[in-house]
């Protein structure tokens, strides 16, 4: 395995952890006032925003984190 693939795999795992942490943090702090929740939102939002714009409206339910996580899991499988 090349070092570049290893770095990309580590980045994918880190992003998966960040998105799952954001989901859990927002369960407890839906307003995003907690500094940890705010940081997680600030870090993950640049990835979610373009996905959210591409997706059709679903009546108030945001499926973009699910789509991003699924894509990250697929990318992880492709790289391994």
C-alpha cells in the first residue's frame, strides 16, 4: 500500500468519526451552542453544504449526513 493511500484512508476514518460525533452532539445540543458541537458543525459543514444543495427537498429531514457517511464508507471499501 502506498503512503498516499494510507493518508487518504486515515482522512476518511477521521471524517467518519467527525460526522458521527456531530450527529451524537446534535442529539444533546440541537441549537449548536456548545463549543464542541459548534466546532463539529464548523468542520463538517463545508462537506455537507454542497451535498445538501444537490439533494431534492425532503420536507425538513436532512439526509445529507447520511449520504456523506455512505460515500465515505464506500470510499473506505474501495481504498482497502
